[in-house]
C-alpha cells in the first residue's frame, strides 16, 4: 500500500462518517413533529411541546452548520498539508521528539478550540439563552476555557510525554507501559475526580440536615448501602438542566445532586432517582464500565503498537519525517470505524444497564416517583420524546423515555 492510497482511505472514512451522521440526523429530525404516545402526553402541554420542537429544530440546523464547518476544516487541513505545516513549526523550536509532539498537539488543540469557540459561544449565549437554559456568565465561559486548556496541558501533556518516552525506551512494547499508565490514571480519576477536578469548576457543599437527607439515608439503610457523603453541586451556575451521579469507591464513595435537581423534583422523586443510581452500583455496572474502558484502551494501544513504526502513517498525512505524534493522528483517523463499533457495543450494554437500574429502583423503592421524575427531567430539558429508532441505536446510551416507562410499568 502506498501513502497516497492510505491518504484516500482516510479521506473516505471521514466523508462516510459525516454522511452516515447526517442521514441519521435527518431521519431523527423527520420525527420531531410526531404525535406523542399516550404515556407521554402529560409530559408537555401544547405550548411546551411547540417549544421543545422549536428547540430540537434549532439545534438540528445549528448542528448541520457546525459539523459542516468541522469536516471542511479537517479536509482542508489534510488536502493542503496542514499537519506538515504545524509539524515544521514545532520542529523549529526543538529537536527533542517529546517537545516537538507537545508543541504540535498544543497548536492543534488550542487552534481548533479557538476556531470553534464562536460556535460554542452561540450555542450557550444565543440558543440555550433563548430557550431559558443558560445561566453561564461571560466570565465563567472564558474561565472554563482557560482552565480546560491548563488541564489539557498539564494532564494530557504529561501522559503524552510519558507515552512517547515509553516508545523511545521500549519500542513496540511501549503499549504495555502506556496501558498501565492510562489504567492507573483512569482508576485514580474514578476515585478522586469529584474531590480534585470538580472543585476547579463548581462548588460542592454537603447536603444539609433535614427531611431530604433523612429520606436518602433511610433508603440507603434499607438496601444495605453505606452512604455518608451526599453533596450538592451548583449546576445552576451554568444551566437549568438537572442531574445526579455517583462517583468513587470505598471510603471515597459519594453521591452528588445538582441544585437544579433538588429544585425540580420533590423528595420522593429524588430518592427514586438515587435508588436508580444505587442500582447501578449494586449491579456492578460502574465496575463493568471501568474495566471495559481499560480493556478497550489496551486493545487500542496494542493495535497502535503494530502500526506506529510504519512511516506510511506519517507520509499519508503529507509529512516527510516520520514521527510518533503524526502517526498517532493518522492512526486515530483510520481507527474511527472500529471506535464506532466499540461505541455501539458499549451503548447496547449501557441501555441494558439502565433497565436493570430502573428495575432495582422499582423493587427496592417505588416505580411511580421514578416515572414522574423522568417525565419532569425530560420536560425541563425539552428532550426529544419521539426519536428515530436508528438514531437511538447509534447514539443513545439510555433507552428512550417511553421505553423506560413501559418497562417500569410491567
């Protein structure tokens, strides 16, 4: 195979992925105006349903614009040897492969983020503002950007530097050391993400004493689930949308409730949502997802090790001097179809796990408050209640609202 052939394979993968995504988006959009099923007719009144349809249509059109911009930019970068241009800039500052790679990815990441910031700004301050979701201030918006860049530079840069160093020292066996590094980092982040990372962006406070905390503790005791750390996060700082999640293991186990969730749901519904989350924990879904992620990372790194030394990868992107960082970009583009397949498999498991967690909440608490909470959360986020089945299959990590209600009422 020649570098030219590989180049056209990469172009074909990018274009096919784009076409498939746009066809799925179009199929989904055709269902925006469907009549609501009987079980969902109480989610929206006529005014709210019209608002939800308008919100979906607006995001669909905006998505067409942003994805078209993204593919044009990517194809332009490939066709006009953009990677070689950035590589030459990086090489003008150092001869050290690690430094070159860090400068290269720094330029790519920050350049890409700057180019897409106007779209992010419009989404937040125009679309989300128009439909009543946005609570983000300009200061928060740009501070988030800067913090994100610093996190990427320190954490992402550190991991990349170590992986390239492993490659220089061990050759094709680098994947074993890289896998160990990423696995330890993944476990560490699962344990301490809420304690170390979340406070950089949000304020977390212990849930104050009162009937809600008492009800949560009472439920936790009935199912033998030790839960001492219950926190409230200021999600309303950025959006009116609500959420709740578990994080950590052992002594670091905690549940975090968005303040918007506490505002939108009554106590019985909040306990039902937590019963669902406890179901994930009790059914070992969190452990499964963690180790599945680690295994997939190992597989990806192993496949990368088979091809990274081949200069064809760098040459296919128009770069004459083969290097690890250019090979990594080419590999990522070529590997995307496999990523799609593994993503589909993980979504299938995820949807199955959601049913199991719902069943757990139904058997250990009550089904009805979970149903009403799901309806309220869907209404308050203007969710699409009639998605196309193909779109659900390809993109949804959760069953649809209708599917979950039907399952809970069995």
